[in-house]
C-alpha cells in the first residue's frame, strides 16, 4: 500500500515538473516573438528609438516583465518620463505585437490615435495594412492618417436628433467636413433657414 502511494506521488511530481517545463518553454517562445515584434513595431512608429520587454533585474521571466524604452541614446528609467503620445505608441506597439503573436480575424479600435499627431496616425494606418493583411479592422478616428489607409470609409453625423452612418468615398478630413457642410446647408435651406458662417 505504501509503495503504491509513493509511486503515485512520484508520478504526480514528474507530471508537475513536466508541466512547469512546458509552461516555461511556452512563455519563453511567446516572449521572444512578442518582444521582437514589439521592438520592431515601436521602431516603425517612432524611428530612431527602441523598446523591449525584459524581466526585472535579478528576476525570472515567469515573475513578470518590464517595458524598457530608449529614446535617442537615452534609456528612460520609467514610463512616467514619456509624453502622453509616446506612452500611447508604447501601448499600441505592445498590443499590436501581442495581436501578431495570435492574430484574430477582426479588431475594433476606438480613437487609438487620440493623443497622437498626424504623422504617427499615418504610420499606424500603414502598419495595419502591412502587418495585418489577414485581419479586418474597424477603427473609430477623427484623424486623416487613418482615413487615407482605409479600404472602406464610413462617416457618422448627427442629423435631426439622430445619428446617421453613411458610406463615403472621401479620403481626407477637409473633404469629409466640406461635404457635410454642403449637405447641412442644403438641409437648412430646405427647411427655410439660413446658413450661418463659422
């Protein structure tokens, strides 16, 4: 009886060790792939700079990871030293690197470029096109950089107390707003009102 219990205990311990090895190998492979893509995507979004994921000093990969950022030749001590736009780019780079590791057929993103200038928004749109050819993105944005990279473009407007969603061929913000202004002016004239200047 005791021999059977000891044998079963040994088998359980061997299984636990095997599962730990499997977990560690899976984490190592995931980290290597995600870390490589993370650095590459960040460098594409913010050329001349670098970012990586690494375990804290003296700790193991299984104990956690830290984001390290190099801007120019200076390694930042903390993410709090970065601007809001730089932190947004770090977050987007990490999200996109995780998405590349295990892609999904569709993503929905809401104003991910809110803290970014136009050039960075343009880079994000280009990255969607080049790195995620097998996925579809539904992106809400007010910035032209993402409009110009869209295959299909929809515009939402508030008209007569309700939201209206329309497909449009316009690719620039100014053209979208100009088209909206013309339609709004036509609506006001049809109701007998006057268009006022802004």
